C-alpha cells in the first residue's frame, strides 16, 4: 500500500512559486517517494528542524513530516537548497 501525501499551505505556496518544468519534476519525485518509501531510509533533520525529514531532488529540498500509523507524508516546505533551511519553522 503506497503512502499518502498531503501538502501544508506553506508547501502549496512554495510549489506554486516554482517554474513549471521544475514543479512537474518535483511532483513526479514526490509521487515516486510515496510509491517507494518503504524501501528508503528517511533522512532526519536536527536542531530547529527536529521531527522533520528531507528529500533531495536536484537543487531542491522537500521537507516533510511522517505519520507512520496512517502512512501519511505531509510536505511542509519545498524550496531551493540555498533557501529552504533559512525559512522560519512554525
């Protein structure tokens, strides 16, 4: 059973601000992540970002939270690697 994905309002704004070809690639990678998540090892973040994980796709980072019981991946932030960690976590 694949994992389900949901986007936070911040992630929805992030993805809509990205150029269309890159946005399509990112959405394809998120779909791949949901299909293959059980064979991956999530990369946890530390410090202020504790409890979140990152997924790399080219120069972009997808920051997400996991809900193992319901098999949900909640996308919190999506941005270029030079900007994503400078965002203020809510």
